């Protein structure tokens, strides 16, 4: 996939992430310097992710594709986001707030999916999952290009990864 097509595919996800933070967390989110990721290691202690598969019609041809989005947070930032989203102060990670990141990923995927449908994409999405722990790895679909984008807001910084591959 060329860079222009990748940017066009990624933009609805970044826009949906910004909208989600503005609406759900009352904070402005800024995206910084996307770059190609060359490893599978998460940048935080908690990662929420959701996979996607589907088809896209381009130039009269239908192609299959697959991909994944992942949001990786430090524990400190995750607690601040969960506190803001659930309107309850969290000082440690526990089950009452563990699905916060997965819910954000689900909202972002759903909103991006609507926009991409207007561009010929038919997207099926998996159930959001989360991984917790220092130095954990993200299992990206094989042979996908992964782009990581640093994100920042008043609650802190985190990393948004998106990978995609047309089959």
C-alpha cells in the first residue's frame, strides 16, 4: 500500500480518537509524527486493541484486507483516563476500570468504520481485548505495516498503532 492510501485509511481512526477524547473525556487530543514501527513491543503497561478484516472495492476490484488498532498507555495515564471517563477517582488498576481502554478502542473502530464505509470498505471487527504488563508484545496480523503515532492530551501521552494490509 502506498503512503497516500495508508494516510487516507488511517485518518478516520485518528479523527475518531480525537472526537472520542473530546466528547468522552472533555480533552483535546493531539497527534504527533506518525512513523513506521519496527518491533512488536508496546510502549505502555496497558494496551487495548481491536482487529479488523473485510473487503474494499477499488477501481472495480474487490480486495480482502486485515489490520488492527492498538492504544498503549502507561499505568499512570490509563488511571487518569479511566478516572475522567468513569467520573470516579482511580489510584490503582482494578476490575472496575479495566475495560476503559477496550471501550475507547471499540468506539474509535465503530466511528472509523462508518467513515470508511463511504470509501468502499466493508469492515468486520473483532471483540476488543487488553493486555497488561511491562514489556508486553502486541501480536499484529502477519505481513502488515504498522504505523505508530504518539498522542498527547491534558491527561498524558500514549501511543496509537494502526496496521493494515490488503491481501
